[in-house]
C-alpha cells in the first residue's frame, strides 16, 4: 500500500464519522492536522501493544493481530498477507 493510499484511507474514515461541511473559512484544523492527530493516536495504541511484556513469545501472533485490527478500525487493512477470509 502506498503512503498516499494510507493517508486517503485514514482521511476517509475520519470524514465518514463526522459531519461534513463544504465551507472552510472557519475550519480550525486542516485535513493534514486531523490525519496527524489520528496517526499519533494509532501509534500510541501500537506502542502499548508492543510494550506489553506480560505476553510470552507464543502470544506475539496475537500482538500482530491487535495491530492489524487497529489499522482496520482506522480504515486501512492488513493487506493481502492478512486476507485469510
């Protein structure tokens, strides 16, 4: 997935959950700022999963699954490597 695809997916997911207006003069945040805020939040979630030392090695697969679920919830998927359906 290209960087621009990831950006588009995140922005689309953010836009679908909120009210969309076509006027921009009073917009407090730019679309780039919204995406950056969401990316930071996603990185914190991923960091928390990676830093969870209570899991042993066999549970690493589940850590990866949690990370993929975070991306999927944000509107981006795990790609063809995670398309097991």
